[in-house]
């Protein structure tokens, strides 16, 4: 067992973990931040995306001990300070970019990383960026519309595929 400390959503947290404890397990089981989902256990679905030191990371591929001293952001930390939805979350709601909701936390976290690096992505860039996130319900059309809307762009020209 090892002691691990990090900042999660602006709060300093610590806990005791086994060396094999994944970051997603620490977040969900030890910190009760269950918005970060475990979808595939193989790093293919993107349901577990969090931000570690400002970078999008699949939390099922990182040991909790590797996040020692890191700044970690989860879906629970995405809302505005007053608790209202941030622009990305609101766009997902407004454009029906979710159905069952299982992939949504990872999609929102990936979107935040994309828009940080590329504030006005093209539709093609959005679709390419989402290749690491799987949604089994939506067909991605409304997710792409939501991301484009969150970036402040007109979504009326996005064609259904």
C-alpha cells in the first residue's frame, strides 16, 4: 500500500492505494466520484476520460500512484461555480448529444480538451478527435452538433450521416 495525494476538482485529496489501483478506481471507489465511468477496461471507449495536469487521459490506463501531486479534473468539476451547466454540458443538452448518458462524461471531458487546444474545430476535426470515444446510442451526429455549438459555431450546416 502507498499513500497518494493529488488535487481533484480543486480540492486536495489523499488516500491509500495498492500499486495496481487504477486512477479510475481511486476516483470512483475511494473518492466516490462516480461520473467517471468504466466502460471497456481496454482503453478503447473513452468513458473514463479525465484531465490530468490539463491533458485528457483515459483513467483506466493510469495508476492512481502515477497521479501523485497531479491536478485532476473530472466531470463533477465541469459545472459552473454556481452549479449550472457549463457551455459544453449545456450544448450537449440543447443538441441532444446524449441518450443513455454512459459515454457522456468522457465525451464532455474530451470536448473540453479539444476546445482548449482548438477553440473552433471543423466538423472533420471534431469527428477525428472523437475516434477515441465510443457511443453506442447516438450515431455521433448530435454529439458533433453539440461540440460545434459549444465552440460558438453555426450547427445548421452539419449534415446527418
